[in-house]
């Protein structure tokens, strides 16, 4: 067996410069609200007090509009905010805004002269759909969509199909490099982030650690034109943020069950009219709330998935000849004991802590998943017999921390972001039925000799037994990121540094294949 042991280290330094005061670059996991305050005649209003209050992490931020009436609320976590704008001699303006992640939301407000109905005016609460200050294309999958749209299997990444140009290839293993192409690019050319931390499987392609759907707040898919701070991708960017606690306790418990009662047989064998056996249970619980009001919050979730699924296996057509019938019977005698239901077991655990200390937003999170699949037969295996099935297991651990701080004047601060993460992802794969022996390929042929004494006649090739020996991989990732952002007049400057170390140890499988003619 061959041993894999390789090391990848990368360091990137980048600088982004904009030339418009409204083109401020948003953080990868937070957003900005900015705009201009004017009066009923269109004249700018300087010195207006702009306050944003949100239930997410009990966030509250107050700034003052400058001499040109411009204001900017920076580094806000995604969520719903009440924006209040007040100035002496004008009625108070209030609005509720749903702010999605990694966005610069332009929100211009026109104040009315005070008088009349209590001095308070409620204005429109919807942001423009078109983001004029960004060059990237894509879509944000909102919390409501994640909560309300039905997802078969409770995998939030299935919602990628809502994004134009993104496909889910269900003919492939979910961890395959071809499972979720974006604009024709393989999964290995995409990059995945979780709360700003890299979450890509650089060996197999696709995402690394899986997450309980209850833990996902929202995610953004960028297909083209994204900023250099994402990088390491020629395909798309899947930018995910997880939920956080708040000043109130919120929780959810759920049970999902599937069986074959309402399924219909999809077999190519016309004699099979009943749907194959299926039992799937998915238990989930989540809870978030305060540890110290207005300062320290927590959110945790747990999920357990069990599934037994009868595989829709069909013996290859060996022809209605004496030789074909004999070989079919021989195969059935060998393969029927191996034709077992596929069994899947998975546990997902997540815990996140958030702290608000003055101008610092601190996060620490732990994500752990443990999965086991027995009797796996991929759809791409063709006419592989039950003896060729595989068992697989994987365990994924993510430890991460982050700090977003505001330095200087809150109306135009330095935004400093520091992040670090460690991922450990051991996995293994082995034959389900080693007692069946190594993989054996039955190569049939025929000829004119002895008038049909050849037993098989014109038969296709048949593969039984597993050709691959047991293998394992142990992937370890260490990442650190630091970036700073500041608006200087009409120029928005952002620069940063990223370090990613990848180490993989393991044993590659050997191919053991006997040929029988």
C-alpha cells in the first residue's frame, strides 16, 4: 500500500481600492448599512443621529451623518434591524430592515419637518434588490428559505439549486468532485466557507464538515466577480454563516420520518411493482440564548440520522439460453446472501459562543460530525453485484475562533478581523464483504467451435467481489486570516493576509482483480 503525506502552505497579501464613498467593501460574514440623509427638498442633513438596533447578538450601533449627509454603519451581523434616524426639527424616521450577509445595503432617508402625528414617520422597509456597489453575481439563501423550503435529506446545500447556474448531480456521491458544479466548474474548483473559515475538502472536492440544518442561519453563493478576499477558486463561492444566540431563549425540536408507504417503484424490472423498503428517522434539537445579557450568548444544536434503504439492485441480463440461465443461477446463489439494505448513521453536534465586549465581536465554535455507511452501492457502479459494495466512515471536527473589532471613530472606523480554525477529518473505506474474495470479472465470449459447447454464449461482462482493498485518509487543516478595512474619503482600502496549511496522511487502496474467461 502507498502512503500519502503532503503539505500545502499558502500566504496571500491583497489590497482592494474603490473610488466611490458608496462602494465600501463588506466583510465576508458581516454587512454595512450606508446612505444619505436629506430633507423634503433634497438638501443634505448633517449631524443626524442614526441608530441601528437588532435582536441578533443584541447589536446596537449609533453614528452621526457627516457634512454631506452621509452615514455608515459597519460590521453588522446579518439579521433584522430597526434603523432610527433623528435630528432636531425633524420627525423621527424608523424602519425595519432585513440585512443579509456580505452586503453593502444602501438606505437613503428623507426626513420630514416635525409636526403632526407624534413626530414619528415610518418609511419603507425594503432594500433595493439591485446592489449597485458590487461586481459579483449570485444569490443569498435567506433564513426563511432554509426554514420553510422542503429539503429531502435535511442537507442545506441542496438549496444551492435555487441559484442560477448551480446544479446538484444526484448521480454522484455527495462528497464527489462532480456533486455540485457551478457554471460548469467541478466542486473541486469551488470554495466553501463557514463563518469566514475555509471549509473545503481539497482532496475529494466539495464541502468539508457537514452541519446540522438547524445551525445554518443563511448562506450566499457567489458565481462570478467576487472579491480577492475569497480566492482559491475558479468556480463559485459558498459563504455560510451559522446561527447565534440572543437576549431571549429560542429553541426547536423536530422529528422527520420517511418510509416507502407513499413511494412508487422506479425499477427497470417491470415485474417489481412495490417500492423498495425505506426507513429514515431524523431527530434534531437546537437552543440559543443569553449567558450574560447583552454580552455573552450561546447557540447549540444536535442531530441524529438513521436510515435503512433497500437498494434497487437488478441482476444483469445474461440471456435466455441454457448457459445464461446457469450463470444467473450461479450468481444468485453467491450474491443473494450479500444483497442487504444500505444502512446510514450520522451524528451532528454544534456549539457556538458569542461575546460582545465594547467594540469587539468574539466568536468560538465547535462542530463535530460522525458518519457511517454500510453496504454502499453508488449509482455509477453499473452492473456491480452486491458483493462489490463498500462500507465507509468519516469523522469531522472543526474548532474555530474569530474577532471583529472597530477601531477609531464609529462613523468611519478601522474594521479589523482576525480568524483562526483547525479541522481534523479522518475517513476510511473498506469492502462490505471481504469473505466474497477479491474483485472478479467474468469475461464471456463465444465461437463456432463444437456447436455451442461454450457455456456462456454472447454475455456481457459481470463484476463481482470488491476490487479495492481497505483505505484511509486523515486530513488536517490549519488556517489563519487577518484583514483590515477603512474608508478614506472617496477611497475604500482593504488589505489582508491568509494562511492555510493542509496535511494528509493515509493509505491508498490497491486494486485486486481476477479475470475469468
